[in-house]
C-alpha cells in the first residue's frame, strides 16, 4: 500500500503508476509541439532525418506556391489555407503516432 494525498490506495501488480503514464505521453507531445513550430522538426526528433527534411522542403514549397500563385484571388487563398492546414495536420499526426509507437 502506498500513501497518497487522499488516503491509502492498494497497488496492483503490473499496473502503471502516474509517473510511468506521464513519461509515456511526454515524447509524443514533444514531437507534436516541435512539428507545430516547424514542418518536419517532429520527424527529425523521432530519428527520421530524411523524412523530416523532405517534409520541411515540401512545406517551404507550399509557402512559395501560395505566395507566388494562389494569393491573388479569394479562392486561391482558401485553397492555400486548406492545403496548409491539411499538410500541417498530417505532419502533426504522423509525428505523434511515430513517437507513440517508439515509446511503447
């Protein structure tokens, strides 16, 4: 039995403690936050250097494409925002899932 703030609680064999549970989510959340900062940075943090650099290059290409061609009309701007959000969402999910698989 371990003492906690609210009294004693039995600890079963094979259960995860709160500290183990917290560290299990720390690496995936850090990968997600790094991806939000810069495209491909979460993949580089996960050890996927080539994939991260390729995603960073694609992200810069999308920015160039958006400002060079798509920002001259309202629908082009909507397309640019949609593509950018979809790409960033994919990168965040990919970084989180890969980090989660390598942590488990």
